[in-house]
C-alpha cells in the first residue's frame, strides 16, 4: 500500500483477547497489551497500526477439559464459570481504566462513533456461551451494568440454555436438540434488555428458535458461508435468507478453517478466499448487512493477513476485487453500527 493511504477504521464483531489475557499466568497482561508486545493477534500498538477502531470483546469460559490441557496445574473441582466470567469482565475494565483514555467500554452506537472519531478504541462487552448464568439469569443485570451489550447463549457444547453447534468437517449445523425452555426465556429477556443475541454458535434448531422468538434483527457476529466452506459453524442458504429477511447482519470470520473449501487450519490461505465469502454474503444479504467478525486470538488467520496490523491488506483485497470505497466503508464499520443501532435502539 502507498504510505499515504489513509487507514480504514474497522469495527469488528469478535475477538478472544480477554480469554488470552486471563489465561496468561505471568506478568501483568493488561500492561503488556497496552504498552508492550504480545504474541497473539492483538495488542494496542498493532491495533493502531491496522486501523482496528473497536469491536465486540468476548468473555469466554473454556471447558474444564480444555483448561486441564493448557494448564497442568488446573483442577477440575476449581472450575468456576462465574469467577472466570467476572475476572474477564474485570480485565476489560482494567484496559479502559489504565489506557490513558485510549480505550473505552461502549454501550451505544453513538458512543462507538464518538470513540472512533477521536481515535479511541471502542470496546463492547460480549459473552460467548452463558455458562456462568443461572436459570433465573440473576447475574445479567450486574453484567449489563459492567457494559454487557451482546450475548451468545451457547458455544459449541451443551449448557442449561441449550445445545451449541458441534460436529466435524464437512458437516451440517444440525446437532440435534436446540434451546431449552430457559434458553427461550433468556432470548425474551435479551429482547427486553435490548441485548444483541449472537447466532454464531447456534445449531440448526436453536437458530430457527431464535428466528421465531426474537424481535431483533438476526445477527451472526463471526460466521461464514456454508456453501463455500461446509463447517457446521457456517451459515446455510436458508439461514442467510432468514438473516436477510430480518434485516440482520453477518460478520465474516477470518479463521482459515471457516474460510477454506477443505476446512483445514492451513494458514496458506489467500485473502481472495475471504473476498469469496464476502461476495457470497453481499449477494444474499445486500450491501448493508455484511461486515467483519475476525475471531482474532481465537483462531488461526491467513498468513497474508498475519494479525490485526494486516487489516489494510484486507481492505486492499476488497478494492482489488472492485469494491467501491463506499462499500468498503460499510463492510469495515458502517454496517456494524447500523445493526447495533437497530438492535440497541441507540
Ligand atoms: Zn466463537
């Protein structure tokens, strides 16, 4: 790219930074994120270099089994989803508090826009997999007070709210049972509280339960097109049709395994493959309902992109494919703001 090309501000639908910071056992992960160099996809220096203006920051409770594999000292009996959730929420707050005004937790689309205009990182609190929430959802108001604006009740496993999407490649999103009755109650509560409901890890049945129950636009924050890459996590033609009908939104996932036709995690994946998914989504959903949902720090991304600093390469690939600067602007930011405004009402 020419040195003079202005950075395209990007608002992004999903990252797992908080999980990575929480998993770090040594040092001060917040200081390293803000002022140092980190090994994953995201740190403040590279965020600013890539034009990453903000996004949904996920809180995620890894299953005890995963924890035992990554931390030898982890004891299953100590597994406390509520404590893990609150620790990750606290990390987001610490980033804001210790950033010298360079990062802020946002609760409205107006706040996000204001942050982007001033070059302040706009962070939205999202929960992926509501393992820590009890049947009465009694923790929800406290989390909303801390900034929560979006929730995916299910991840890939079963919890009290239902069954998430499971199964290997290639496969359909149909993994049997969907949301439980408390899961349906949670959807209604999210509608009342104007929380975004994320469809990205819903299986076939739960997807359609959300489509029937929710009065909000249908949003998949970080999913791709099943017809191109038949991962169970990707969206079928019927699902995309329902999203379009609801005036919803899909954020493209940067994960190689969700992009490639062979479903492999191979990072030798050209950015044109991401453009293929964008093309298909634009065809199905139109120009106003497509954006980005990187999944940074949660998956392996194409080498050509590398990490968050590589975002200008993605916008260059869009321009190369003939996307107008207005369309690139919509995909990178404006469509996200539009659907958030519609969902949140502000
Ligand atoms: Zn996810």
